[in-house]
């Protein structure tokens, strides 16, 4: 395997900011003129992106590739787990569905995947000046250490130095770093060259004594204390934890869009451009809550387990709320799995999502969906039929949807192919196209139909790039980038 300079960032826990830091470092080193590539051996997320080479990877690696200004590749995230139940996931290997496995079965499967992970790492590193590797979860999950490909197992196999990241915002950062040092074996301590403190608020000098304590207890070198970066809210998130306790930065006014939070919500970054709009209030409706009667739109998001999430939606009584909203003249939008739920029936004759079954949908679109084993993965561009505005996004789904309402498509894509469906009233619409709301002209046209006089100056994609540059500058100020390059070799 060709030895490309690389460094791996592992967390002392989940959601410590690994993905964000790697994205910022990708842009910072790119701005220095280096050819940078992101890599994550194993990821678990239902927020996926379609790659330039026709597969799928985690959304975080797609953002990191964007930060590095390089095309996405399946090799940037060779193993992607997409949870379908509490105990099982779809296993994507080098961009393609390999299996569906229960958690225990996957543990037995992992050692066989290391060779392909290392192969992808070599491909990503070919021609690069630096590869920035992101771990998964916690470096100290010693109960899962056998056959590990996500953290220290990969770092040792590929001989990549490790930086530990601790999140001070959640508290206990000293214990998390020192505790990780205590739990990992000596070989992994030797592989670890330092640590970063992330999400610091206040006067960093007050933490000097703690930094000395961490270094004396672990022998690890400090590479910096990163102050909290509030503009991170403008960047796409990968983990559905980002929806927890989300506050609307604009207050409860303007156009109201309700989004039922289904258990296997997928590709929820479809919501980001709407959340970013100052005149839009996106309300995440949690289990046990009713959908407010005064919302303008109910948007049913994508799902990794459409039939199970449809059953959950009905168990919550949201089907009743949605139909009442529709009777009042409200708009209903379904994206991907949500589009399938809007139809009259979803059929899974071969047991793609579990035991073979059929289930009645919400009946708001005259379409039916049949799930099969073929997975559609493609980048797509087109125009909205109603406004003629351009859209660009991607399709990532199983199943085919047909029926009378597809004769009234929401979009035409790839030239003149109809895509999606609209009801005869024009108040219900569904589509397999992810990312549509990132197109500024389309988003404005859609929102203007909801509220006459709606005005927006948001340039969503430009905002992401400006935020990545701001994050890169932030890290330049607070992280020893030269030191990281030196230990990367």
C-alpha cells in the first residue's frame, strides 16, 4: 500500500465534532495549496450522498470532499451502515449494497472487510498530499475492538497516527481523554500522538492547568483548543441527533412547515435550506406531539424503512392530522420514502424491508409503490413543471412508483423524463429527488406560492462555501496545523 501522509481523528465519544473538524481541516489545507482527501473507514448514517462514481457514501464525507474541492468517491467511505431497525442495518461496501445484517452478524463480518477498506484508503491516497481520516464513535469502545475497522483497528493496520478529540461543551472532557488513555492497550497509545479540545466557550486560558494535567496523565501532546463555532449550524449534518432540541433561530413566524420525525428518517439535510430561510419556521414534530393545525405545509421526509415508518406515523395519529390539514387546503409534500407513503399502497412482495407485506398509504396521491431489490443511485438535474425553475439533486431509493398522478409530474429531469407526482388540486406533491430545496430559484418559487410576497436573498450553496472558509480560518487560528502536518509524515 502506497504510504500517503495521513492523520486520523478519533473521538472520545459520539458527536464530539469529528466530521466538522475534518471538513474544516480539508478546506484549510486546500487553501494552503495541498491536495487533500477525506476518508472514513466505516460510517453509520441514513444521511447518504450519491457519489460522482455512482455509489453512495455518508453525507459527512461528501461535505468533506466539497471542502477539499475534489469529486466524491465511494472509496472515501468504503463501509456505510444504514440502520433499518434497532438491531440491523443495510451494509454498503464501496458504494454498493453488500448485505443486510443484524448487529451480531456484522461483528463477524467486519474482519473480512478490512482488506477492502485498506484498498479504498490506498485509492484515496493515490496522488494526494494529505489524507484526513475520521473515526467513528469512541476510540475506547473496547467491547467492539475485535475485528475493528472504524478506529484503532484501522489506524494500526494502515499505520496512521491518531489525534483524540474531546468535546468540552458536554462536560467531563478531562475524564474522557484520560479515561480513553487508560482503557486502550499500549499499542494504541503508541499510535496516538495528541489531542484536541473542541467546542470551548469562554476564556481558554482558564483551561491551561487542565491541559497540563491531561498531557501529564497521558503523555499526549496538545494540538489546540478550538472555540465553539456557532456558524456550524449552516453546514449539513449527518447525524439525526442534530434534530434533537433544535431551536428555530428565526422565531415562530413566517411560513410554517411541519416535519414528522419518523424513526428511520433519511437524508434529512433536505430540510437545511428551508431551515436557513429567515422567513420559514421548520417545526420538527416529535413522537407524542400533534401536528399543529395552523401550519402551511406538512413535509414527510425520506425513510430507510418506509413500511415501518408509515406504521409509526399512523400509530402517532399523524395520518389523521395530515388528512385534516389537507382537507383545510394545506400543502402536503413527500420526499422519497415520504412520497411512497402519500400513495394508496406500498407493497414489499419479496421482503426487502422485512417479512413480505403490503400496507395502505395515506391515499393523498393516486400512486402505488412496489419495493424491489434494485437501488436507484444517480445525480439528477431538471426543472419544476409549475415554475420552470431549475433543480439539481440526487436519487437514492428502492422501489418503483406508478399510477395516474404520475401523469402530473412535479419535475422533468434528465431532459424530458417526468419525475414525481402531483394531485389534481396541486396541493399534494411527491418526488424521489433529494436536495431540490438547495436550488435558490426553485425554493423561492415554492415558498412564494405558499405566502404571497415572500422574499428571500439566501444563496444557500454560497453560504455553505463561505462557512467552510470561515471554519478553515477559525482552525488556522486555534489548531497547530503545521504540527499536524509533521506528525502526518
